C-alpha cells in the first residue's frame, strides 16, 4: 500500500473518529444509554485512536517511514483493550462475559486475560499521554506505579506501605473504576469536552475573533493599548479553552506582533500574553476544567457557587495585570494606542452570538440545569442564530470540520485525564493521600502562612509541565484532608491550590505558556519566562488574600456583614495598586527605592491581613479594623500624591511655556 493511500485512510479514520467522538459525548451526557465504565472506555478509545493516528511516535516522521506505519499497532491495541472493557461491562454482551460475571463484579478475582488487557492498556495510556502533553505526566504516573509495588522497602520519609502485586496494581489502575476510568476521565467526559465543543463552534462563527477586534477598539487610544488588548482578549478566550498554552497560541499569534510593532520588546510582549493567558483558567463562567473537578471533589458545593467565588479573584488578577502593563508602558515610553483600530469593523452578528451564547449559558446554570445540559442548550441556541448572517453561517462541511477540530483539541485532555487516573488509583490503593498531610503539618508548625506557602511551592512544582486542571486534581487528592485540618473554608482552599496550579504556567524554569509565547515572538525563552513571571507577580498574592479572607469570594461568613465584601475588595484593590507601583517602580514618575519599600509593606498589610483575629497566622499582632486600613491607605496614597506632585513639577521645569498631557507623558518624564 502506498504512502498516499495510507495517508488517505488515516485521515478518513481520524475524521470519522472525531465526528463520532463529539456526537457520542453530546448524546451520551444528555441521554445516557451505556454503563458509566463503558461510556468512559469508549470515550478513551476514540480519543486514543485519534492520538495514535494523528500524532506520530516522533515528530517529523514521513508517512512512508517504518515507525509511522507502526502507529497502526497502538491504534489496533486501543480498539482491542478498551473495546474489551466495554464488552465485559455492557449487558448487551452478557454471553461474552468471562465466567458469566461483569468485569466490575470480578474485582480482585480477574482472569489472566483481564490482567493482560490491563497492562497493555496502561502502556497505551502512557504512550498516548507522552505524544500529547510530553514526558512529565507519564513519568510521574510510572513513579507512582513503582511506589505501589515497592512499598515495603521504602524508607520512612517516603511513606512506606505493605506493597501490592502487579496484578492488583493493574486491576486498580485500569480494569476497575478508580483508575483510568475514574474521576479525572469522568470530569473530562461530562463537563470539559462539551465545553471544548462549545468553544470550537464559537470560534467557527467568528465570535472569538470578535473578542480581539472588540478589545482593539476598546483600547485604541489607551496607553499601552496593544498590551491591554492582549490582556482582555486572553482573559475572555482563556475561560473558553482553560488551557494557558492553547490560549497563548491562539491570541498570541495576533497580539504579540501588535505589541512588538507598538514598541514592546519581543520578550516583554510574549510575557504579557503568557501572563494573561495563564489567568484564563480562573475566569468564569467556564474556567476550563477546574470548576467541574471542584464539583466532584469539594463537598456540598454547586457550580454557581464555584463561579461566583472565582469571579472577584479573576477580575482582580486582570485588573492587576492591566495596571502592570499600563505602568510599564508609561515607564518605557510605549504610550501610543493603535489609531488604526478605529477602522476595524465589528460584526454585529458575531458580537450577538458571543454575548448570547455566554449569557444564555449563565442563565441556564442559574435556572438550575446541569453544566453539560446548559452548554448543550447554549450550543443549540448558537447554531440557531448563526445562519442569520453570512459571516457566521456554518454549512454542513464547516460543521463537520469543527467537530473534527474539537476532537483533536480535546484528545490531549482525554489522554492526560486517563494518565492522571492511574496516579489517583495508586493514591487510593496505598492511602498516601491521607498520610501526606502528616508530613506537611509538622513542617508548618501550626503556622497557617507557612502551611499555605508549602502548599503554594508544592503545587507550582507539581504543576510544571502539567495542565492546570490536572495539577489541581492531583493536589486536591494528595492534600484534601490537610485542607480541612488547617481550618480553611473548603472552596477557598481548593481555589487556592487551583490558582497556583494555574500560575505554574508562568513560573520559571518550566513555564509552558511562556515557552509558547517565546516561540511566537522569536524571543529568548528564559527572558520571556521571567518577564511573564514579573507581569503576573501581583497575582501570586491574591490567593493568600482570598483564602485568609473568604469574603473576597463573595461567600457569607458567620458573624459577618453584607458590606464586608465591598470593604474588603476596596482595600485589596488599593493594595494591588500599591504593590504594582512598588514592583514596577513607576506611577506618575519613577518611584524611589524607599517609597517602593513602604508601598510594598502597605500593600501586604491591605491585601494579606484578614478581618478579625489574626493570631491563627502565628503573628499575634492586633485585630484588623477599619481605622488601621484607613491609616495604611492614607500613607500609601500620600506617597503616590507626592510622586504625582514631583512629576508635575518636572513637567513644568522642562516645559515652562506649557505642554499637553500626551506630550509630557512618555516624553517629558522618560529619559
């Protein structure tokens, strides 16, 4: 068979599997007909088939090469292994059940064939994950499998256990419902993939392109307008994708060249996009996969409570980022907006589709529908509106193309979730999740800030190379009991670790979003990583603020007042302003080192100290009150006033006959 014919067959199978995957998911989540394990097995089967045929074992292989031809082997093995799980689970195939018993009912007494299928299935999951998200996650899963086997010979500091046979490990990790076919893949199936499909069709109608053009018009005459376009568009689109890397690749293609042409250095432009894209996973109403995983893990919480709690931290993050790029543009002299943006045309229908789709999604959620039913209704509504304008109309060919594209976008998530399931299966089997907190609590020495700092560091380290939602799921599994031991509000604690899993995307040395942005900007990778880290640095303080003072999450607190969130948000915003000025070193003019240090201290007091007794932080200072906050606010505001006065005096000295504000800004005050 020739290489061309092989390519044609491969494309047809990928297309068929992609369309089948999307149709199957949307039908099955709304009108389930299969057993849960069969649902997930077919979901993983279609996803891995696409992975093995679409992504070669090594990049750059030609179709006629031997290794590329060998990709048909894992494809066939996936059909056999995952198909075997379906056959051994579904009542339709009862005549083929081994011993007349379903796979789930023979747990611990599986046949030799079951174990063989389990080991091959694990190998397929490892290889599929390696091809889609790299080596980090498969290696971590392999370490956990080895840990499950070698438990009795491990030293005390590695949390030894009684150890398990390879057959028991295979059963737990693949054959039963606590491993590959566990919570991680279930969340991807019921929640994440329908939103991936929703985002693909939103993009097909041009509604996502509308976001960028709308942002350009909005900031067309603003200082550093091109950078603000990147921040706003990345935030809006990041909520749809939930992937910092995908968001960077999508918006960065347009916004990085725009910033470079406006005067931003390439690594700084790339850093802005990476920092903005990383925060998209926290942006309601979709939040990538994080919100749906919290639904499964956090006790007694609804989807609406999650997105309501995430709203203020997300807005504060992007306010801080807009402020950072604004001050950076002032400091470096990149003050011009994009005057040509006035000529950009905005499609009314694309805007209607975008806002109707998002608002209807929120409305369905508020009305009480489940997330997957809500996104289904919003998708149907979008498809009903789209034909009314030529630029948004989707023909049959375009719709099929979008289904295939959505499937290709979702397959890395399917592979990663399957691999994470292996880790979670080992955690459940060995009990390490309940024992790990016993190591962290003594290190924290009953100091809440120390415990939170350890959680932050471990989350960032674990998140290096992993998608944010995957990192959150692992951390929530490892330290779930610790969060309750620390006496934190459960949802606030889970948002804390999710937030820092998100921030690992811009934390050197493994900052995947920054790597992607650097490639687009053709900039130095490490300089881009540190630029992204600096731009998002203010965001590293926000999780401490809302975990110590949950009123930032709009949550009613015992003994609290209705105006508590308003007062808290006001002082946190003021703290963000002081902290941003302190880090950038510029406001109306360059800020002295001493003033920056004082502003930094003021910011820490306003942002970090919660209302009420703070002795549980191990600081035993005072009860935070309105008077203290006002004193700090006046002190910081006074420094900014003096800086503005100094800037005004400088302008008068350089331009004694008067000068316009636009001429003074970026010229009169910058060397």
